[in-house]
C-alpha cells in the first residue's frame, strides 16, 4: 500500500492535483459501472475540497444549503476542523458532521 499524505498536510496545489486525480478515477469507475468505487472517489474529492476552504467562513447558528441536495438545509451547531457539526432541517434531528465543502 502506498504511503498517502494527509489532506491536512497538502499544499493548495497538491490538493487541486489530488481532486483532479480522484475525479478522473471516479469518472472511470462510473463508466465501468463500479458504483461503490465511484462513491468512494467522489467522497475523497469532497474531503480534499474541504481543505481548500476556510473553516472560519462557516459560523455556528447559520443555516446552509447542502450541495448536491437541493432544498435540503443544514444548521451548524459547532465547527471541528473542516467539519460542521449540526443537523438537517426537517430531518430526524440527529446530529451529524458534514465536510464544509458540502455547504453553500
């Protein structure tokens, strides 16, 4: 297994290269009908994108639309690194964490 560098340790350029790489792998997996592999690569791209954003731009108490899920909103209770902890409005009320790259 190759020794992968953590996203938190990558430069912005390295993150952008990683995003391009995993998006290409996701595209190929989708073309081959490998749904699970596609989902893994998509999630990796979302995580890498989170490290390109500034967590200070996301405020507890604020409500954000969830990327890729029109009409779904997320209220932040608190921040922990690049994760926003809170709950989906109209959801079960169960607390969850979303990468900030999923919030707009």
